[in-house]
């Protein structure tokens, strides 16, 4: 049987491209180790996010490439993940690798719910995640995450985010009564955003998800002015009015030099859990068309589903991925994975990966 060499394996791996970055996995420094024994090849691949949307495709491409080598009897892949930072050298929140704003052109489209399932979906994949509620006029994150009434602790004169099932949460809702109306002008909202960035100990995070108020007002501007962001995610529903406002939101982020990671279509359709009948109550597919017209990614569609609402009201976000019909769970996981993929692309744009050398 021919002897398989490390050089042969490495050369074949150079023919395997990352499906999103369109560069080979060797030059991207994704290949961390190669071991060969009696025709059995084991390759350790490090992904740029534990929620990689195209892991299965990478697996298939690697196996196909290595089986072309004469003498290879079997291929085993070992996986790890290291989230890359899109904010190298950031002076504010230096321990946070990626800051992602979740916004919408109008209210009532499920923006806060989307921020929650993105945060918990990324955390469920193994990432460290924080969730900042910057929707100062309607802070719903404490309710959605089951920590309403909690109070942040102080440590070394910094507020410590409230632990909500493994996700660190900070919200103005922790500091005001549930029924209290927030009647503030722009400078006050700017001050809250500044305080949540400068006076909160976010620690080391792979992702900080920021739930913004709807519209194109002061808070997105304040956030963009104060910290470098990885990008924004825009939530909309399929109706023409919602899509018009979503386009405005995308344009706003572009004017602020914040990359739009993509658009999510929420309440995209209703699938009857009893008979499986599909009803497109608010139309369907408009967000995909808008994304194509604007030249931004389409991250996926989320169906209208009673359990999403139930777990939001109950403050049990972890059950969005465990107590959910398979079709809905798959839709949520697909959106989370696509968003993670876009974040990885932005991080790669900011960083040049070192070249692999195997002794």
C-alpha cells in the first residue's frame, strides 16, 4: 500500500475552499493538525464560528479531496471553533470580538424576539454572548429572557450584566418600573448607550447583540459613533409598508458606514401544526427581493408560530430551540447560522489570517 505523506494531504487540502470566503482552508489557517497512520488520515479543522452554516459542505469537500490520494483508507475530521474578531485594536469593549446591531425600520416586526433568538442560538452553539437592550423606549429584553425585576450588581464601579441562562443581559428595564414611560430627548438616550458601553463589565465575548429601537433615530447613530461595529441585521415582515421601512433602515446603516449583514423576514408564513397547511398571511418573499435589490444577504425567513410567542411571554428563550416543531426550529437555526457566517466574513475582511506551517 502506498505511503501517504503529510505533503500530499496538505496539497489536496489546498484545493478545498471555504464556501463563504472563497479561499482555500490551508491559507485561511483553518487546518490545525494532520496525523496519518496506516492510511488513516485525521485532520483537525478550526472553524471561524461554532455556528458555521456550511460545516457539512466543508466536511464533504475535505473527504472527497483526500480520498483522491492513493493509499488513503479512511478520513476522520476533528472540529473546533475560534470566533475571529472584527474589531482588532478597539479601545472601547476590547474584550468583545463582534458587535452586532439588530434593528428594524418600524415597530411590531419582531425585532426584539429576533435579537433574543440570535443571542441564544449563538450561545447554544458554544459561543460566549452578551445581549444589550438599547431599545430605551420599549425595553422588552428582560421579559423575553426571564429576568424581569433583576438588578445588575456592581463590581469595581462597573455594572455586571444579569446572567440569563448563560447570556449576559443589560437593559434600562432593570432600572425603571415596568409601567414607567420613558420620555427622553436624544441626549438622554445617547447617555444610556454611552453608559452601557463604558460602565458595564461585558468581559470577554464572542458576540454582543444589541437590540435597537425601531426606526432611524438617535440610538443607532449614538452606537455607530461610539464603537466600531461588525454590522447590522435588519428585521422586517413581508408587507409592502414594512419592506419600505426596512429599506430605509438598511440605507441608514450604510450611511453610518455600518455593514448590513443581512435581512431577516419574520412572520413569513403560517404553517398549521395540525394539518400542515401553509398560509402566507402577510404576503411572502418580499424581504428576499429587497435584499437582492439592496445588494445585501438574505439571512432567512421565520414562520409565524404560537410557541415563539409563548416562550417570549414566559421568558424561556432557551426553549426556542428545544420545545419547538422541527420545521420552526430548523428555520431559527438556519437564520442563526447564516448570521454567524456573515459575521465571520466581516471578521476575515478585517484580519489577514497567518499562513499554516506544519513541522
